[in-house]
């Protein structure tokens, strides 16, 4: 890695995920934010004003304070940012708007995205650090076949992220034949607009999140698939997902049952989970946690309020590992993953760090 920092732009900088990017990138040793971009209605305004209501309320969604260096930076129109003015783009734009924007930048500069705009295309990897970073070499196919100098590398839906982190060691050690997952997803995963109003979730559980279950099912198979040549062969595993919005600020909790390829005791599974990911964490990337998975023995954990911030939200917490009598060789567990840290901005930052370290961008 060169001692010079790479110039980066954040698209969708005023949204919930975009705000998390500012926290993740503040004083980053490898990346320097030189452009904050959003829709035309925010363009030309200082960042603090762009995220404030007419009454002066600052709509800042992070627990950390807004880094002072960004307060007075003028927000640019994302559609007008010069791709040649930056070395890397982070996209935190809703998928419908993301597609034309990412198509504008990717031919000339690498784009790491939190959107689903490109996730399901054959030459596009969906990367989860420590799980399938070897898929990142697909960017070479993108560049070759599309004639691009840059590339698009998305991270998955935030619900998928925690699921595949917990499933990956099971796939590697025992095989996985079937997965059933019920999610209890934080309000921050909906963003502010259109989002879910707090009043909707108060004293309530909302049992439907549009397109969420399909994303979890499709992305899990692709991420856990095998790289063969210049394509990913998805893992042949049925995934049944029930996705719910609950009255929690941050942190997606998921109850998972997995039918394994061979018998394994809960102790075997806990050992596999604890040992997972050391080859990735040993790379020394700035945003990597000391452990990808933390296994708790407390039967009342994980809990969002007390566990989501472990290692700055970059570690998936797993508990209640036990036998599942319904599935063949069944194991069930509960996991907690920080949806706006690992599942969004800081996870995307870690992906970018890996791409840079490996010389892929």
C-alpha cells in the first residue's frame, strides 16, 4: 500500500448509510474523502445544512458525532461529480438511483456499493470480508468484458451479511443442506426515506420488508458459492427466510436453523465458529476486527443493545448454539450483526481496503 492516501467520493452522503461512511472514513489511513455527493436538492449546501430540517434539527443518525471536518463541506450533485477527480467511489444510494450513477463512474473508477443495483450479474462479486474475498478477482472479468478501467463491487443486503458470516464456517467444516432464518431487523436498516416511521414500529412487529426475503435467499447462495474460473457457482442450498422489522435502532438479530451435511455436536459447531476468519483478520487491514465471530455462552445473548457495538460493530455475535430436531443433522443458533457498520459503510470500507491491498483496484 502506497503511503499516499486515495481520494474518495461518497455518493448518497446525506442518507443513513452515507453518514456511516463519514464515520468510517474519518481520519482513515488509506482513504481521504474529497467529495460528498447526494441528490440535486442537497447540492450546493454545506453538509450540516443538507442534513438539517427547516426547523434546524440535524438529522444525523449515527451514535458517533458528525466529524467536524465534514460539517461545512459543500455537497455536490452526485450526477455531476467528475469521475476523474477521485480514485475510488463509495456508493450509498438507493438501488433505483444507484444503477445510472454507478454505471457513470464504474467505467473510469472503482465503485464499492451498498446497493443491490449490480449484485445479481454474473461478472459482479458480492463480497463479505473473511467469507468470500477470493471472489473479488471477478473484477478482472468485469474490466475485460465491459471495457472498464474501474469496476463495481457491491456488498450484500445487511441481513444477508450476518447470516453468511455464521454459515461460512459450517459450510466449510460440515456442509450445509438447508437453512431457515427468521430475522428481527433494526429500524436503521430502513433508512429515513421512505423507511418505516417510528410510530409504525412502536409496540409492533412488521412482518414484511419488500424484496428482503428474496435478496437473502439469492445472495446467500451466491456468496457461499465456489469460484470456478471466472464465474461463481452458487451453493446449492435452499434458504427459507422470514424477515421482520422490529423496534430496535441498530443491529439485526437472526434465528437460524441449518441442516448440516454430516452430524456435528453444538460443541463442534462452536469450535468452528470461534476459529473462523483468522486468515483474513491476520491481513492487518485498518477496519478489520480482531475476530469475525464472537461466540457467547450466555443463554440470554446476543442482544442488540449490549452486543451490537462489539469491535465497533464489525464482529458478528453468535449464541444459543444447540441441536435442531426438525432438520437432518440440524443445528440452530442466534446471531447479531450490526446492519449499518459491518452490514453497510464500514463493511464496504473493509472491502475497499482488501481490494487495494490485493492490487485489484
